[in-house]
C-alpha cells in the first residue's frame, strides 16, 4: 500500500501577471523568521520516515536560509515553491530538477542560501513550500504571517491554501505469529527394543526378589517346626 502523499492545490510553475523582481537592497523583511513544519511523514512507498525541521530566515529582499536545518533522508529533486494570499497559483521559487541546484539533505546545520527566482519578490509569497514536483510530494512548509499582512492584494487575487490529502496515513503492515504444531519424533526401533529388554529385566529381577523372599520364609517356618518337634 502506498502512503498517502500530500498534494498542493495548483502547485506548478505558473507565470503570474504583475509579479515583480526582488531587490537585495530591500530590507523590509530582513531577519523575519518562520518555523519549517514537516508535512510528509513517509518516504514514498516504504516505511522509511522523514525528519524535517528548522527555521527559515530572510536575509534580504531576495535571499533566505534555513537555520538548524534537518532534512533526512533527503529526497530527489526537491525544490522551493511559494504561495501567496494575493496569487491564484503557486510560484517556483528556487531550484532546478535534475541538477545540483536542488535542496540537499541536512543534519542540524545552516542550509545553503536560496535566492528567489526571476519575477518573484517577498510581496508575492507568504508561504514557502519544500516540494518535489516529480512525485507531487509536499515535504514541509514555512508560513510568514508578517508577509501575509504586508502582501499587495491584486484585483483578481484569491486565497491559495495548502491542501493535504485526507487519505489516512500509511500504516505499516502487521504480522501474525503462526505457531507450528510439532509432532514428537518416534524413537528408533533399536531404542524401543532396548527399552523393552530393560523393562523385562526389571520385571524378572522383581520376580526373583519376590521369589527369594518366599523361599526364605518357607525355610524359616521349617526350622521353627523342627525345633518345636525336638
């Protein structure tokens, strides 16, 4: 059974009219942070689990980083996407599948610096999504409330939300222990015969002892009678 894979509504690299280029000189959101929250639990069709957390921090108008980033065991062609309250579709923020420019696994360290793509500014997005487009796997997300508050609303803007599949999470298979009934192994005939001989010998010995006791008593009675006669 394949684990339920979270999916994101309209998560695709769609060019959005009115999107603006970022500027590194823009200090509006410098040092604004958001926790990276894990969404996916299982790695594809397996019982291997993800471990994902960290703190996303905005460095300037175009760049962000993930502090104390943990991303294990990693995932092929993971990219950054973004959604915003003033956009009708998600935006491809950073990374290129099939190249070295993908999000690499991390172990409690600062990640690489990620730069917003062309035609994207912080005013366009308020949530970053760690996403693998090849499989549609939403791995984690980081939401910035302050970016939502300051986002520029367009006339055609609609709220875009993260939609996680309601399918129950993958449950590892259970196993029932089957106890096999073992039939006792019969003794070899040679051992059976030996046991019979031993048993016969025991019986004979018992009879002999009993017989001996009988003879002894008869002799004793005879002697007593002889003495009395005298």
